[in-house]
C-alpha cells in the first residue's frame, strides 16, 4: 500500500488498515528516509520510523502473525574496520539512524514473530535513487565528481522484494522459530565513485554506443567536498553470513542486478 492507502504519519490509519485487511503477515518497507531533513524534523522521523513500527509490531503480536520490518546501515557509526554483524553495537550518527534504531527496538519489544532486515544503498527502476540520479546527470554534464571515501553495498530493491517473497512461506510455517535481526544486502563492496563508474559501464552496455552519458568524465572526491547537514557512516559494509546460513540464499551479484534495473528503466521509457 502506498501513502494514499496507509499514511504512516497517521497512526490511526495504520490501525484501520490492519483491522480491515485481516493480514497473514505485515511487511513494513516504508520509512522517513530524508536523512538531512530529519535533523530538523525529528518528530516526523520518529513518528514514521519508530511509532508506526511499534504499532505494526503490537498488531502483529496481537494477531500472532509475522512482521518483516526493514531497517538500515545508518544504525551504525561507520567506524568499523570489518563488515558489521547483527550483534555489533549500534551508534547512529544522526536523527534518521536514531529513529530507525528506535523502531528496531520497538519491534523487538512488541512482536515475538519478527524479522528485522537491515539493508543499504538501495537502488531501483522506481522512485528517486542513486542509479537514476547518475543516469540523468551523466547525460547532462561533461564531468561529475563523486564521493570516494564512503564504502557500502549497493542493493537492488527488486532483489530485496524477491528475497522477501521467498521468506514468506518459511516464516509462516508454525515450526519456524529463528526470528530476529538479519543483514540483507548485496555482497558487492564499493564506494559511491566506483558505483557511479559501474552504472556508466552498465548503461553503455544496455543503451548502446549512442547513449550520450558515455562521454561524461567521473572524478573521485572526498566527502568533505560535499558537506551535508547529517553525518553519513563512512563504512556501511554489513555481513550477510547469518542470513545465508539461516535461509540458504543471498542476493544476486551486482553484475546481474544492475543490468536488470536498467532493463526495467528502458522498458518504461
């Protein structure tokens, strides 16, 4: 459901939707994700990322149904020198990450049958995201400067959706008991600069030699060249070993996922 059918900033809307639809499972893939705006809009961020999650978790527990709740790498401070595991201490750098961490805590406290799936650097053929922004800028500019000192795992929303659908029959089995927190990202580790280069290469392969963005030069810079209101974690690599050990699969490689995203963009033109 989109915001027109269930507005997470209106808690009564959530209760009505759950009551009227008699769900077998609740999947919360929505969030207040405006990282910089959240610094001066704390109440809205917490209402959507924490209070709404708490209400869904309580409803799921009352109905004895599973809840899948998506969270973020921003619960970490980015100071690690190795991939983050699920039980590593959380230390968000800003309001967005803190509100998502508060939502995680609310879900854990309220719903026995919950999966918290932390993901990161999500891209998609839909909505606003790094891939679509880069494709547009590459056709408009001769040179782009992209941050090269933030490290993460670009993750396809299509892959996340498919992985979530595979989870449903597993967690709906009354014998399933391994609920909890899991990291679910692509295992491809990169920087925003390297990711931009991969996007350009994939777009040339997808759209052909006549694609105008192929001539755009991409230069690396440090993040201090682009000061932001909210601090970002410099290191967002998360280990997915727990997820693959438990469920027996992971997300596809970016070499498969990025062309799939671009193919969907091309089909929608």
